[in-house]
């Protein structure tokens, strides 16, 4: 009788060990990485990295060209003066009798 009791206790201990192993396996299987979410995270990181590169380049260019001023004449030259400059530049190709059409 004692032998049978001990044998049953051993079998129960084995079953409990098997149950723990099965539960451990089930726990491992529940850990599932969602690849689509991981892919979205990677894409978001790549987008942020690209935006940072753009901002760095923008800052570099702004620093390079920040002090460059484009000269702009404040007042346009009168039409007669412009015509004389053109005639001087072109030389004899334009006659004095040529008419200039002004747009109003």
C-alpha cells in the first residue's frame, strides 16, 4: 500500500512537471511580435531621420547665404535714358528715327 502511494505521488509530481512545461511553452507562444507595427516604427524612424537631415542642410544653407544681399535698384531709369543706353550698346544697328512703343 505504501509502495502504491509513493508511486502515485511520483506520477503526480511528473504530471505537475509536465503541466509546468506546457504552461511555459504556452507563455512563450503568446509572446508574438506584430511585424506590421514594427515595420511602421522603422518607417517612422526613417522619416524622422530624413527630416532631421533636411533641417541640418537647411540650417547650413541659411548660414551660408544669410548675409548675401541682392542689390536692387530703388528707382527705374527713365525710358529716354534706357533707349540711349540701348542705342549706345548696339551702335549703328538702331537708327535715331526708330520708334519705341511704350506700354501704359
